[in-house]
C-alpha cells in the first residue's frame, strides 16, 4: 500500500533519507536517482575542492565509493528544512560512523543541502559538509 502524501517537508525528508541510504550503501545508481544532473550541481565534501556540474559530482562520489575506503554509515540529525516554491534547503548534523581497525569512530559534520522540485519529486542540486570549529573563539578588537 502506498504511503499517503504528507506534505512538502516530508517529501524533502524522504529525498534526504534516500540520499543518506545511497551514501551508506555506496550505491551510485541510487545517488544518481536523487541528484539533479544539471550543470549547476555542486558538492563540497569534507575533503577535496568544490566540484561543480554533474560530472564533477559523479567523480567525487566515485572517489568516495572507491574500493579500499573504510565503510562509512551516514545519517542526518537535527534537520532543519525550508522551502519556497520549487527550491528547498536543509541543514543539520551529519553523523558518520566510520569502521576502523580499532572499532567504529563517530564524526559529526555540519551539512547544508539545496534541493529542487523536479516533476513530482525533489532532487539534490548542492551538498556541503564540513567539520565544525573545535573551539569557538569570539572575535576581539585590538586597540
């Protein structure tokens, strides 16, 4: 039985959940289904330079999924979601559980994503993840 349509935020949440399932399972075909393959697509992952265009995004993902990399389970918590018309943006805390020889290690990243409504669904057009500053220090003025 099909799930009842809940609303825009739930649709966006479903798209983000599908993205994180695809990342966790290193499933490039599933990522391709959720990512808009447009010239303005971009990815700014924790490592490497910003990649723009679907070809750059795809290369980034292929490198991330390359054999020999540690297994990484990824999920998003504390998601904030906003949408205006056919554009939405989400942010939250991405938790990566990385398999290491010494056991699992958790890493928390800041995540921001932009999605566009394409037909009846939502597709990612931009993704950014970065480490937060370890210690926030207020700026001071000298003088």
